[in-house]
């Protein structure tokens, strides 16, 4: 587990007390530390932490980051055991039903009116709710874009993808062009940012007609080894088997490959824009997420919310920080400054739209694409108390087929394991 700790404020409080003739010890004794756990890098939350601490000099926010795949374990081993040293944490919205049902989240029904005023979207409120109650503060939502490297496509004499959603490419076209780009010198023809993760790959199976992989009451029965699942998973396996995309690369490494000009077509979230704009010599554009020929146009959605540990050592200070981050336009927009993921706060989104819109002449109509996908093609991950177990097994299956496992056998094995696991999640 990697911990990067940011400590600010304590020294400032001491200096202020000395300057005013007060007692340093008294000021120190009144300070409160809020421990905040997430899977994002420190720089993502640094701007909003700075602004919050400036407005609340008696509260120090300490951000701890863990890798995405270890966040569940951190919550299970600390929050679940009544450890109050984590006050607030980032919760992926499909995990909220499971976390709420297990007592890992503070009930926020008393703040529902404030949340709905700042985030006037019934969909976003539903994503942080479970059985009629609110359990987290909605922070971001998401979609996916197809990034393309203009230099690599020019070298292969390929047309630039159209930014209009009516001209969306099919996966069959992307695969053919990716082969041409690789033949013309691209190191990799195509890649997924979140390789092997259900969040990004669900859209493939929804587009082909395979479905989301769950059925039955409360979505606690696996349904993932039919012909459409096998066909779609085989397509995913083949792009690695045929050398279009690399094996042995983790999601934390994929952005860097596109930024260094190694990949012709790259499917990723809008938060990658900041890194790509900073990449020297990278000439890129954005286009709508592809779909399978004859299938549905489907895009991923959902993102992180902020949950309060019901056993938090500093619960009121944690709520104050969460409400600054999610319920104020200033805090909401600052979360996107170094990580341009879509804020759901209405005031924050207004500022975000201006910032992204200014990039259109350089990268294409990213804001228009995001708006269209959010209204027309977004399909959320299944909301079920079994989602944490389901996601864990699905990510393992995707990794297996990427690395050469027999597709039908991998799907059958996953179906079998989940048939035993999911009924125990009720």
C-alpha cells in the first residue's frame, strides 16, 4: 500500500497564533485532522484541499491514496472493523449498495435537500442511494472518448475520425484501421485505458447484445456464458493475441503509452485530457466511443462519490470537507483542475464546460460528445449488493482472457464461481 501524505495548515496555525500574541499550544489543540482515502493521486485533490484549508484554518486534510485495486481491501480492513482513522473516502457509485448494507457509510438523509439543490439530477441522487436513503455525496460522473494520434493516422493514410456522434466508428472499423496503423509504424494499433476493468469493458458486451452479465432478483445471478458473451470476449482476447494491444500493461501505465505517441486509437475517460495536453509533441483529437456494427451505441458512466465513515474520529469536520468538495461550485470545479472528470454539481459543471469548450479548436468537440453520451448512450453498471464480488471476478476473467486463457472456459469458470458467491451477498 502506498501512502502519500499531505500535511498542511498546522504550521500556518502556529505562526498565526504567534503573530497575534496567542498561545501556540492552544491553537494546536483546537486543530482537527480529517483523513481522506481515495484511489486518485495527490495532485487531483490538492487544489480543493488548499481552498478548503484556507477557508477553514482549524481543519487539516490529510489525503491518503491507494491503488484502485486495493481500495476495497482498505475499506474492508479498516472501516469495516470500526477504525475511525479514516474519516472520509471515495466510493465508486456501484459499490454504494454493498457498502451501505454492510454499515460502511454514514446515512445522509438529513442532507438530502442540500444535495438535491446542488446536484439537481435524479439519476445522480439515485446512484448514491440505497433502499430509499442517501449514503454518499455525488461528486463526478463519467463517459469515455476515443482519442486518436493524428501523426500515426497520417502515416497510415487513414482519415481522421469525425467528432460528430452521427459518424461514430464501429469496432470493426477501428480494428481494421488499427491494423493499418500498426503496419505503418505505430507500436500499438489500439488500447483501452482501463484494461481488464468491468467499468470500461461492460459497454462492449452491452453493444453486442450480450448484456451486463447479471440477471434474476436483485441481480444476484450470473449470466455470462452465452454465445454473445463468448463472441465478444473473444474479440477482446484477439486484439491482444494479434498484437494490436499490449499484454503485461496495467491501467496505471496506459495513459503514458498514448502520451508518448505509441498508440493510434485509445479509449479513455476525459480525465486523460490534462495529461495529454501536457505531453510534448503529442497531436491528438477526440471522437465518440465506438460500437459494434449492427449493435447498440453504448458508453460507460458513473464515477466517484464521497462517503463518510460512520465511525469517523472527526465526523463533523469530514462532513464539512465533503460538502465543500461536492456542494459548492468552487470546490466541485477545483476537483477537475488537474483531473478533468465531469462534475455533477451544477455550478461546478458550468465552470467545467467553459474550460473544456475552450479546447475544441485543438482536440475536437469533447464537450458536445460528453453531453450527447450522457443523454443518449450512457449505461450504468449494475446496482446490486453483489457488485463488489461481481466486479472482482469479472476483472479477473478479463485479465485471464487478455493473457491467453481459453475464452469459453474462462467465462464458464467465472459463471460457476459467481453462482456460489452472489447468493451469499444478500
